[in-house]
C-alpha cells in the first residue's frame, strides 16, 4: 500500500518481483493464524507511525516486522531450535518500543 502510494514505478515493480518469490511462504503462513495476526498488527503500527509523523519509529517497526516474518519463514524451512521463535522476536521488538517492556502487551 505504501509503495503503491509513493507513485514510484520502480519500487512497485521490485515489490511485485519480491512478492512472487515469497508467495509460497505467505501461503504457508495461512496455517498459522497467530502469524497473520502479528503481520496485520505490524502493518497497522507502521502506518500509524507514518501518519503520526514518526518516520524513525516507522522504520524501526518495519525492521521488526521483517525480522518476525524472517523468523517465521526460517522456522518453516529449518530446525526450529536454530531459529528465534516468532514470539521471542515479537517480545524483543516490544522491549525496544515500549517503555514498560514486553509484559505491557500481554
């Protein structure tokens, strides 16, 4: 949504190419409703930070969002004991963004 709103054709094409490569993992994520919920929550937080005029927060939230997605994909591909769990990644992200820490979100 943000990339399309930018009007940057090059970014739109890059996003389309990236989506075609990761679509299989998006399909697999449908089997994990918690992952989908985390992804949607992440999108909302990123957009809200942009609306609020906080680009640094939006960038940090985006990095966390990507890390959570990455960990989900890696846990699907490899031994889960070698990959930080989605919940661990989410808790670490919450620690970075909340003055009260991860416990304030549970």
